[in-house]
């Protein structure tokens, strides 16, 4: 159903998607591996691409945003190249989103709205690329990621600020859209509509004879349709793995380090006492004393607490210092002087008056250095190896930046240098269907296909903290069709199908005309002068069509049948010159959803979304008009051409 209404309102939703925006810098961090510093093309400098209110969209930011958006699209469609992405409207979409984002932020600022530093900090901290192994924000990872993406902190913060302002402004714009019942019923009824018809198939192969086509004709067909056979860009990747295990036998803590660690953590190894406690907190001393007396007379702490409308809380096993931190020193003193099973208190904290029961006491004797040596050695070894791995990866990145080659590094570090065949972005080898990339390529390929041809080698994290790879791209094979000689059999087949399809079209048009003139489809097919499959009867509802659309499996003839008038016949080309269809709509059964409350509710919800999108789009247009937008068309053309590789 959702897909059905999306098709009905395709233009409006398409319009809204143009107005929708995401943080184009932030999204690069949120969805991408940030170990690449390369872009596919771009411009340098800080020329102005557009002026939005008091803000300026620079050419550098526009170029970088297009590259980031393209990388995101390429992960979904590995065969996509930047030229196709831009020519299909990707550049214009990103430009429009950025202008909208700037306009919304300027409008919000103009009328006193703001996104505070703490709010922006929270958004930044939530990006996985900025987090450490413990899942918390890592300043080191944050700085490294910014450097690798080639942006500064101010840019990133501006991006998040704009989007936070947009969240505040746009949420209410489409909220509570009202939909009249007179509009809902007809569209809901469409889902109950059913149609009955027939389909005749006129295959191209029915018009192909056994004669060999002329070589010149095949060559001309190949030249005209070269893009059909184009193999996407391929890259040959060299790589060398290094793992933390390389340090296992090389790194051992010294005796001084072991002793120093023991001394630094003496509290951990000294004698300690922890107590398992339960407590009740009441507001007054008198209430606490009355509760303590009740417990002292034999009532359990849980029953006593329930008698006054409270419950005893499990504190758990804590040290005196920890309990003093959560309660108060006086409460901790009372709890840690009572014997096991006894009641301590009343004692006061900022929360109130505490009655504490000591469930049990655990005494841990002090441990000597010899007793904990193995534990300390293991901990120090782990930390030193982690530091060594971090230092090695940083050093390799620095050496690559200073001009070292992959051969230099593999020789110096005694690593095994390996290479792939020329691979597509998805890891396939077009010259070997049986080729399977190694599992590590799942992490390497996105980086290898993101860097430019002359980029420095990269360090790629394979398993966090465990395994890394130093990689470079030794060769880039541009997207191009293979020589005709290699695929002549395939091209010849396609040529023959195209020739057959032209003849099939003439027959399909003749059949459709005959049916429109009153001849039955079966007779028109029989009179076609060529042996064809018998027509098939089909029937479906619009709900069936919507369901199949969600699954991406709507047959083209069925879709056509739902756009035809009753009693008409139309011809339709099959994909890739396979032939033609003749579709006949025999009967249209209209639906009535006036008494289907469930369907009316669902339809109204869909309309509310569409109306809300329209209100939001209009609000954004109003904000743009309020702050003013000036596009520098000459500069925009230059940016687009440079991204495409032109001058």
C-alpha cells in the first residue's frame, strides 16, 4: 500500500526528497569507513558557490559533500561511477540539500533559535567513527577522523548545528495535517479495484533465422551499444597484513615496570572488606528510629519497609569508600561497624535517614607482589602490545605521508606483500567467475575504491586492535567495454534479438490494432502469420499490484493493464529486446472502501504523511525566500565540470 501511494504522489514525494537533507559531512563519518583521505574529484580554494542569507556555501564544501554523498550511493551500487552519479542529478540534489540546510539554519538564527554546544557535542559523541573500543567518545579518534576526511572541527560543528536547527523547525511543519474524508474514500477504493485481461507474447526469437549476420552489421551494433557491455572500473590492490601477535614474543614488561604497577595499584592488592547491604531511606529521624525499632523487634527489613509504603533497596557488595560516596561518611561508618546480620542506623545523608542491614561481610587478605605477578604481567603485556600496535599504525601512516612506498614498508617490517587481480568494487573478477575474494577484502575494498590513482598507501583496520592491512592500488582499469573479439558471440546474439524485436513490434502493433477494432486477441494472434504462444488470461487487484511493487516484482504488462481503459489493447516492449507484449483489458471492477474503516485509516495515514511532506516543502521554500538565495551559476558549472574530470 505504501508503495502504491508513493507512486500516486511520486512528484510530491520526489519534491520532498529534494528538500530533505542530512549532514553531508556527518553522514560520511556515520556510514563510512573514514580511513580514506582520497576523493574522486573536486576543487580547491574557497570560492562561493551560493550565498544563502548571511552564509556562504563554498566550492570546497560543495565538492566534498558531493564526494561524500557519492561514496554512500556507491556502497549500495558498486558499479556506480562519479560521472554517472552527477549526470543522473546527484550534484544538483546535493546542492539543493545544502542550500536548504543553510537556509533553515539562517532562518532559525534570524528569529532567535540556536543549537547549544552541549547539544552538538552529544551528536558528535554519538558517531561510531569518533568512539573508542569502549564505545565512548575518543578525542584521538575524533581528531584522526577529521584529518583523514580533510575537514576541520568548525565545519563539522556547523553541519551538526544546521541539522539540529532543522530538527527543531521542521518537526512541527508537517504535524497534524488534516485530510478530508471525500479525498480518502476514492483513493482507498482504488486498492479494492480489480482488473481482468489477457496478455499475448511476441518473442523476438520467433523472427530470427539461421543465417549469419554480416560482420560489419554486428560491429556497428557493438559500437552503437558499447555502454551495454561496459565493465565498471576495476582496481588491482596490493596488501600486506600485520597483527598484534607479531609483538607477543617481543614485548615483555621489565621488573621495574611490574614493581611500579604494583605500587601504583596498591589499593587493589591491599587487604579489603566489602559488605552486601540492603537499605531503606526515610525523610525524618523519627520515622527512621520507628522503623529501626520495628526491625529490632523481629520484623524483616522488607516487611518493615512495606508497612510504611516503601521498599528495601539492594545496595549490593560495596566497599566502605564506595558506599560513603553514594550515601555519606556517617552512613558508611555505621554500616561498616555493625556485625553481619545486624541493623545499622539511623544515619543521615543528603537523601534522608538510612536504615541499613548488613547481609554479609567479605574479607579479602592483602596479596603480595609474587602472588599477583602473573596478573600484572598479563595486564602490562596487553597494554604494551596495544600501545605498540597503535604506534606502528601511526608510524606507517606518517611514513606513507612522507613518501614511503608499500614495498619500502613491507621490506622494513618483514611483511608479506600480496596482490589481487583486477577487481570490481564488489570484489568480483570479471575474468574469472569462480574467483572469491578473501574475507578481509570486505574492509579493504571500500577504501581501495575511494582513493585517487596517485594517493598514498593506506592503513586499514581489519579487526579492531587485532589485525590491520597496509594497502595501495597498483593499477586502475577504467570502465570500458571489452574488445569485440572477446564477446562477439554475445554481441551477435543481442544484434539478432534487436532485429527480431523490430519485426516483433510490427506484429504486436498489428495485433493491438486488430483487437481495438473488435477482433478477439486469440484470433488476432492466430492471424499474425507466425507461430506465437497462446495468449494468457490474467487478473489482479491494485492491492496485489502494491504488494508486488513493495517486493520489486511487478511484471510490466500487469502494471500497464492498470493504466489502461476498459476494452483497449496496447503493445509493450519486453526488456533487452526479448520481444513485445500485447495487453488487453477486458474488464474493470471498481472497488468501494466506504465501509472499510481499516483501509480508510491506513489511507488517511498515508495522505497525512504526503500532506505533511508538502507543508514541510512549502515551509522550506518560504524560509529560502525570507533569507534570500543567490546561486553563482558560473562557479557551479566549474565545480561540476571539475568533478567530472573536465577543465
